[in-house]
C-alpha cells in the first residue's frame, strides 16, 4: 500500500508540474509572438484552412505527448472542439494527462482506503478517469453557454444601436467585444480577429457558431447570412430576434420553476441508496464488507448501479424540456 501511495503521489506531482510548465511556456510564447508582431509583418498570408488550424489548435508543453495523441486517438478533432467550447485554453495533452491522474488517484484511493480488489479498483479508476474529466468539461461548457445566453440579447441591442447610428456590422461587433463582459466579449473578439486575418464575415460567424453550440447564436448567424443575401432592414431583424430571445429565456425560466419539484424528487430518490449505504457502512462495516470482497456481492453492486442509472436517466428525461 505504501508503494502504491508513493507511485500515485509521484505521478500526481509530475502531472501537475507538467501542467504548470505548459502554462508558463504558453505565456512566454505569447509574449514572444507579440514582440515579433511589433517588428514586422509576415511575408505571405496563409490560407483560410491554415488560419483555422492556427487559431483553434492549442498544444501542450509536451510535444511527444501531442504526437502520440494525434496518432492514436480515434477522434482528436472532436475532442479538441469540445475543449474549445469551454472557452479555456485546454490542450489535448493536458486533458489526457488529467484523465490519467484521476484514474490513478481514484483507483489507488479505493484500493488503499477500502481494500478493494485490484481488478475492481482498476476498473473503477478507469471509469472515473474517463467520466470525471468529461463531466467537468460538460459543466464548463454548460456554464459558459448559460452565461452567454443570458448576455446575448443585450449584445444584440448594442449591435442594433450601432447599425441605427450608421456603423457597419464589423464595427458594431467590435463595440460588443470592447463593451460586453465575458464570454460575449471573447466570442465577438474571435470573430473580429478572423475578419482581420482575411476571413469573410460568413466564415468567421460559421466558425464561431461551431464552437458555440447554442440555438440563440445560430439564429443570429442565420439572420445575418439571409440579410446579406436578400437585403432588408438588418437593425429591425436583429431587434425582433432580441425580443424573441428574451421571450425564450422567460419561458425557459417558467418551465424551470414548474419542474423544480420533480427535479427535487429525482435528486432525493437518486441519492437515497447511497446515503443509506454510507450509514450502514459507518455503523456496521462488516455487514457491507462482503459486497466488495465476495464475487456475488460485486455482481449485486453492479446490477444495483445499472438499474439505478437507468432510473436516474428516466427521471432526468421526464423533467427535461426543450424549447
């Protein structure tokens, strides 16, 4: 047990040191890039595909790890897109390293603290390594989208005021990038940066919509695309869109209030088995011990978790409404 704890602690220290070194190297590279941009401009303009790669790809401080991930990971582009949707500079190497650390720490803790069988501790560690970082990324994406959706009608109103005063669309977006808080400012700043390096407005908006999977922003992109093709009063169109988005948010909040009782019941029913198991384990550890050491007990735990997961998924589906 001491050897396992030492290995887990060593790997954790090395992993966090690699993450810290990556952040420092990335900051140093940004400073060097800014200094080079002050000296002179590049001799040629890269293509749109190269621009997309350079603007979106974030590498870690371990080049060998990046090469291994790009070579053996089934869908690295899809995972990179999910990491970009968090609004944070998280590389594939850092994500995989965090997955490995979570698996080792979780599996080692179960093996040392609970005396779990090595195979079961390994399986639990692998499952936690895949699940916990995925859940954390989903929460960051959801939090960013929620904040963006709440701020987006005000950003559209700011663009409408700029259009009514005679400003073009890119200048109005630049105003949003300067005046609005994050994550609105970051999204529109990325659009302006893509426009400044040669992309068209349609391409810049399409790239931003791919990295921000929310219907509200896609409505905005479609409205601009249709107006540029057919003409019309863009300010009036965006003003109507802002009003619709506010009504959608009000309806969503009303549905959330109406379904809060069902969600509370689902949380209670889902957490009750774990709560009772914790009480039994604290009062009489020998009574629940065979569940972790006897093969029949492990089979019972697996069946119980499987059935409980299906019940939780059904209850979550019943209280979730799409607008």
